[in-house]
């Protein structure tokens, strides 16, 4: 049996979540394969427990309505949470962007 491959993942959070999580700049996490939205967010919340419930709802772990995920110039917000993230995110070449959506008119 082989050990899971661990990847270094970069995450960019919106300013208010960086303040709440006391994060300066990007968050760099070690995540085992497969690298998915769920595995990255699980690792982020494990390292910064104060962020639980800010990106995903408590209990259901569904993405909050006004939070979006982007990577490699693509909106990944409506992708299934267990789909693999793009290779550029998995290799650390590109960050996963967590963005607060704008609403109103």
C-alpha cells in the first residue's frame, strides 16, 4: 500500500477572512490526494478553525451563497465539491481564489 501524495496548495482569501483568520497573504496548505474543493476547505478549516462556517455552512458544508471559488480563470463555484481541482492548483502554480460575491444594484 502506497502513502497518499501530499500537495502544497495556495489559497487566496478575501480581506475580511484574512483578518478573521489572522492570515497575512496567501494561505499555504499541505493537502493529500485527491485535491478537491472539499479536501482543501477541510484542511483550511482544520488549520484555521475560526473560519468554520464562513465559507461553507455549518452542518451541510455547502458553499455559502455569496462566496465563489476561482482558479485558472475559471469559476469553480458550481463544480461538485469532490471533483479534482485543476492541475495548476494541485501543483501550486496557481492559487485557489475564495472571493466574496457582490450583490445589489
